C-alpha cells in the first residue's frame, strides 16, 4: 500500500457526495484510508459508512498534521465543504489516486 511508511496527513472521509463527513489525522494515509474503506475500525466512520476519501492535505510532520486537523474540526461544515470543492469538486474517491499514484 503505497511506498512510504510515514505519510502524515489530515483527511476527510464521506459516506456519499455532500453526505456525512469525518475529519481525521494519520501518519500513514494509504493504510488509514484502507482501514476506513474496509470497516476494520469501529466507531463513527463504520457506523455512518464513511468510506470515500474526498479530501486530504499532506503535512511535513505529525505535529503539523494534528494542528491542521484541529483547525478543520473547529471550523464549520461549510468550510469543510469548501475544502472538498477546491480539491475535489466531483467528490471522486481519492483512495486509488494515493495508492496507485
């Protein structure tokens, strides 16, 4: 799954275009997105079916990624939707892009 062991990022998963959103942070984006897609982790994303990676932002280190996650989580839903619209206006699942380049 990807060639990099460490890939710190903040990301947003969704259950469908315009649907339920989940914001998270990880040190390995391809692995974490796969876990959400497969439902191997319990909690919010499995309960609401958030399996689409619709937005992500790479960070130079985990500290930066965590700061960015807190900023996004503290913002409004409209702000999250704007981030997605800027990067991914068609709400494509970006998982294949990060795994297969």
